[in-house]
C-alpha cells in the first residue's frame, strides 16, 4: 500500500506541476481556462470557480488543463488561446516544462538540505574492506586510519591512493591507527586491469553533507542543468549508435519508484527530480501533440506572419497523439517482458 502511495505521489509530482504551469501562465495572460484536473478520466469531484472548473478525476497518474480557443471551431472564442498575442501563447506553452524544471530544482534542493552520504576524502580512515582483497587478507578493518606508507606520511585519501599506485615496491608497509593502538601492517597491492592501477581493496569512510537553503537551491539548479545535458548527450549517442536505444514506460517507471522508495527519502526525491527533468525536456521536443510540437506551429506563425489553420494543426497533433500512444504501448510491452524475465 505504501509503495502505491509513492507511485501515485511521484506521478502527481511529475504531471500536476506541468499542468499547473500552463494554468498559471494562461490565467496571467488573461486566457479563459475551462478546466484544471488532478488526474484524468471520469470526474470524482468538481467545483466551478469563475470560468474554471476544478476537478479530481479517477486516475491519479496525471492531470490536464483545458484552455479555451485551442480546439477546432474555437478560434474566435473570447479570451481564448488563439486570441492572445504570439509571445503570450509561447509563454503558456513553455510554462509546463518550466514548472517541471522548477519542481526538479526544488526536489534536488531538498536533498542538499536534508543531507546525503558522500565519501570523506579529507582523511585516510577506512570505510570498507573488500572481501578477498589484499587488505582483507592482512586483517585491515573499517575504522583503521592509515598514517604512513613505507615511512611516508599520508593525510588525505587521494594522496594515499596515488602513492599506493605509484610506489614500485611489491609489498607496502602501512602504519595504521586502530583505536588507541598503532600497528604496522605489510600489504601486497594487486593490479586491477580494468582501472589500470594497483589497489589494496579499501574504500573511504562516509560523512553526511548538508548545505544551507540558498546554497542548496543554487546547487539544485546546477544539478538540473547537468541532468539536462546528460540526457541530451545520451540521446545523441543513441541516435548515432554509441549507446543502445532503451526507453521505459509507466510500468517500468513504477517499478523503479517501488524499488527506490524502499531505499529512503533521499533516493526517492532524487528519482522524482530526475524524472521531472526528463518529462520537462521530452515535452519540448518538436513532436506533434507535445508542447514542443505546438511551439513549432507558433514559431512558423511568427515567421510567416499568420497562423496555420487550427483545423490543420489539430489534425497533425491528432496523428502525433496516435503515434505517441502506439509507441507508449510498445514501450509498456517491453517493460512487461523485462518484468517477466
């Protein structure tokens, strides 16, 4: 039951801010917003305030905003979408993805405020000893602090790692502090061909890193920019064949949410923020039926000085919608196959 709550909450975090962004910008532009729904499908509850009906619908995995003047035959509706200036319409279209980005920045900021585990590279305290490694064979333990290697003092983890890799002697002599005792331990590093370096099989200790709210929000924005660049780079590599094309649908996403929710609040927030950036960027792609597709028509209008007939645009979006639904079904089928395997 708790997993279901996390899944529903994640989809609401993803979709509702997107629709709310369209809603806010449309209202600010003086457009008539006929409906704002949390969820989609049959209505459970609804209340009309002014020109807008606010709804809660059966399926909570999404939502929608209905702005007057966007359908065939509504071109001349008073305060409709089509009646407003080009730049106002562009802002309304962009505001959905903008709200996704803002929400993701906020979620990343929460992670930086709550705090997260990072390796403490400012010391040489051992956090973990890998089973079967040279360090394990000589009895090194978590909590041991390495003071010297072959008589040379080491104070930071990177300094120690570089020394272990560069030292040419077959066996190294470690001087360690364990509790109140100082011990001398001989250890023979093992060459790792994948990493192309000598290792003894230890990892650093960890610390909880936190930031103040202002710094956290700044870092949240930086993380959103980083993830956006990473997604674009990955898609580019998929197109040229450097990476295998792999996509996940709602069922696969629900599976990831279920697994992540069990790991704690920070991994859950991180996944939700990552999905938010993905959704915001995806909607800006110049694909019919998506915000990016509508933006293309507005840009064409700006270039040619007059809009394309709304009926023709609606037909293109309808065809695009059918294609997107077909692709979604195929991706969902692949998700099911992966679950079965």
